C-alpha cells in the first residue's frame, strides 16, 4: 500500500496482435490459483492469460475469435465471458 511506482506486467509493447501486445483490452481479472491475469483483448478478439511471474514475456491465448467485453470467475474457478457477438 502506498507505493507510487507501477510496473507493466502485460502488454507494454505498443498496440498490436502479437502475444506480447494488447489491442483494446476491456476487462481483466486476477486468477490467484495460477498467479496470472486473464484479459479481454477485444481488439484482437481473444481472451489471453498473462502470468504475473518474473520473466514472462508474452501471453497465452485461452479463447480466440470472441468479442469479449467482460470477465468473471466463480469460487470453483469457472470462467464466465460476455461475448458482444452472441
């Protein structure tokens, strides 16, 4: 608490569609079990997981070809995704 210095842990390589880039992210949640971020990357039509561990240089696509607007995860770790196209 009170730290005024931030750290980029996902993206940070300009806008684009490579696995180390995001394009129009709309939501993010923290998966404590895997110590990762799950990100709605709407501009790239994907949901991507990005580890928060040191040395991570790119994300992993969980779902492709989806117009993701929002994310939620329940206590059993089921991931719910809103899709603007459906």
